[in-house]
């Protein structure tokens, strides 16, 4: 059965629609890629069965959307991107750029791992072991650099 993609209106209370729109706006302000991912996540949820999308379930659906949106990348977890008690914009920039670099290296690791999928453990180690070691060192160095940069900002 092919269903048309529904609008959020009629399935969510107005206050939740406004919260979702604000989240989309904030994601678009910070990073267009995040906005696209958020939009796709909401669309995927909206395309699922309608049985669970009733006004009385809307808060649960909103929590599900929020959990998808708030899922952090490896880089964001490592630099503790959410932690900025001073609300300093420069700290946010340092952490976000560092997280992007760590995530870039993680994609490099995943690409290399996919090249060795059908190889034996010995062949994998010979082909990719050194590359994985260097990626890990680079990620650790980025984490350290972010820590020192944030500290320097407050010195």
C-alpha cells in the first residue's frame, strides 16, 4: 500500500509542531547538513504507520524525534560538545570544528574497513593496521588540541 507523505498538522498538537519547526530552524542555522538529516528523520517518522501518531501519543513521538536529532556523533561525544557552561561562542566553534575533524577521520576508518571486509585478520592487519593506528592518534591529538584551545580561551 502506497501512502502519501503526511503533513505534521492534524497528527501533532500545535505546540509540538512549533517545537519541531524551531528545532529545524536551529539546525539550519548551525549546519545545513544537520537540517537535512533532521528533515529526513521527521519525514521517515511521518511515513510510518499512523496508528501510533495520535494527538494523545504526540508527546511520545516528539521525544522519539528529539532522540533522533540529539543523537551525537563520535566527535561530538569525544569533545563533549554539549558541555559549555560559560555559553562561550568560541568554545562552541572549537568543539564543533574538532568534532567534524574527528568524524571525518572516523569516516576514513569506515571506508578502509569496508575495503578489507572479505580479507583474513592477518591481511586486514597488514593492509589497514597502520592506517587505523594513525587515525586513532590523529583523533586523540584533535581531542587534546580542543582541550588546550578551550583552556587558552579562558587564560
